[in-house]
C-alpha cells in the first residue's frame, strides 16, 4: 500500500497538476468530498449538516500560492466565507493553511493575513480559527506564527499530527489552546515520523488520552477510525470526561452515517468541509490515505477525457495510468 500512498502524495505535490485541475473544477469524484465552489453551495451544505446537529469547519482550498496577490486573494475569500457564516447565521468556523496565506515565500505576509482573519473573527463572536498542519518542513512556521498570535487571540488553535515524534512536546506546549488531534496526512521520513500504522495508532491513542485527562481547552478528535472513536467514547466514560470538553471530527463525504449517528448519541461533532476550486491536492491526499477511496473516483478516473483534461496522462504516463485504472477497478469490487 505504501507504493499507492507515495504515488498519490507525489501527485498532490505537483504544481502543474494542481494548476490544471483548478481551471477545470472538481472532477474524478472530488465533487463528492468538496462542497462546491460558490458561497451558496457552501452555505447549503452547512445548513444541511447543522440540521443534523453537526457543526462545520470550512477549509477554503488552496495550497500552491506563489504571489502576494494570490495570498491576499485567499485571505479575502476566507473573510468572505466568514461574513457569509455570520449573515446566514450558520454554525461554522474556519480551518486555514498558512501556505495559502503566503507562508511559503513570505512568512510575515502569512502572519499579517492570519492576524487580519483573527481580528475579523473577534468581531464575529470570536469565531474559532484553526491553523491546519501541513508538511513537517512548514511546522516551524506554524509554531512561529502561533506563538506570536496566541497571546493576542484566544480563538486560535492548531493540529497535532500523531505520526510526528515531536507530537508529545507540541501537545504540552499548546495545552491551553483548542487543539485538533489527527494521525497525520503527509509523507514524512523515518527520522521525523512513525512509519507503521500500528505505531501511529498507538501514539495517537496515547496522545488523545493524555490530552483528555489534562486539557485546558476544547479537544477535537479527527478520525474516521471507528476503533479509535469507540476507544475514546469508553475512555471518556471511564474517566468522567464531560462530553462538552471534546468532539469528534470527520472530513466531508466520508462515513457520513457514522458521523450522524455519533452526533445523535449526544457527542459534539464537526465536519471539515473543503470548498473552492483548488481541489486536486486535497483529493489526492484522501486517495493516498485509503485506496478504497478510489471507489469514489471510479466513473471519472477511468475516463480518458477527464485524465487528459487534468493533465494526468502526460504527467505520469500512460503505463502508470493503466495500472492505476486497474487498481481503481480492484478497489471498487
Ligand atoms: C477533520 C479532519 C481534519 C484533518 N486535519 C488534518 C491536518 O490539519 N493535518 C494533517 O496532517 N492531517 C489532517 N487530517 C488527516 C488525518 O491526519 C488522516 O490522514 C486522516 O484522517 C486519515 O486517518 P484516519 O484517522 O481517518 O484513519 P485511517 O488510518 O485512514 O483509517 C483507519 C480505519 O478507519 C476505517 N475507515 C477510515 N476511513 C473510512 C471510510 N471512508 N469508510 C469506512 N471506513 C473507514 C477503516 O477501518 C480504516 O482501516 C484531518 C482529518 C480529519 C478527519
């Protein structure tokens, strides 16, 4: 499975494919896991989820930002979503990536952009702003920006990736912030991160337990893994941890029935809803995580027209695509 994972992570990192995909809009099944690219479509999705007692965290898609104008545009789009959340009075907050705000070429610009978002969030009932974690090489940037902002704003938090050896230290460092705990979605080297599923799961559970016992702020446990979810429910019961101290989170389009069931059981639940045109990297990471997700993509992935449009055919070669298309059929069974 590691080969599949490496393959899709490599695709997610291609600037060329991301740019081409942005122009043609969500394809290959991505529309099932991305909530459209207009504010109206987004608000409709949020309302539908809110009706089921599910909150939303919105991710304005976009990671390959190379100019100040693009970074400012990303910031403005985030402000626009926040305004709509307020205007339509829906239950949602924001998840932002520093890369989309310009961090890859000007960290100060990303900091200023995020600060502007937080100032606006203060006006909107202190809407929570989560800084998503990305590749390990950008972690120091998040730490630098967060350390500057966390004194000024109470409504900022981040994500702890359990595959990192650093995760435990980060959990301690940010114990007073609202945190999301995840397994980790990127490909990291063995000197930085655990490599096997067993090691990652074990560390994930250990960090969740430590956090729930010591947390000084709200905790989001973001996973589709029912084994871990059941473990957390039991752990919380055994240790008399109030349901108001934590929530579960899942990504839009995955395990919706389970999400709704958990919300009906009275747990806080938030769905992470990606929105916008820049869908490709996000979608490729989801395929990397779970080959069965290829089933989402079946109809269009094997359509040569779509492959040509996205530019996959020329980027990875026909041989790879034949293998890929065979794999799609296999996982669909
Ligand atoms: C809300 C949210 C926010 C996230 N934010 C970040 C972030 O900021 N930074 C980051 O690095 N990563 C982030 N991630 C991604 C995360 O790190 C993982 O890569 C991703 O969640 C996959 O791991 P998992 O815990 O869901 O379980 P996996 O290890 O992928 O799956 C474990 C088991 O769960 C079951 N399962 C999983 N998915 C399904 C499904 N679709 N249908 C049926 N069964 C399923 C299967 O039994 C599977 O074997 C986020 C994830 C979520 C849910």
